[in-house]
């Protein structure tokens, strides 16, 4: 489990996580390091509509190995 903390907007947390998840799901290197293929649970407080845009950009909208749980603040 990891927690990513940064400025509320435009610090790149969600984008970084999306590409990390894509690497883990596909067993591809991430930031020059190997990953092991595994399903991923993403816990987020992000609005579903904005997260969906990020998932589309990362090519993650059709993965059966990505599970998302939305929380509220």
C-alpha cells in the first residue's frame, strides 16, 4: 500500500499512479524498475469523471485487473 500526497491540483499524483498501475498490471518496467503482474485495488477520493479521463489516457478502461474504490471526504 502506498499513499501519494501533494498539492491538490496539477501535481501529477493521479497520472503517476495511473502509469504505475498500467506497468504493474502489464508486468512492465516502471521508472526503470521491474514489476510483477498483479491485480490492483485503487482507493481514491478523486471524482469519478476526472479519474475516468486519466484512465482513458493510460489505456486502463478495459482492464479486469484494476479495481477502483471511491471514497468521500
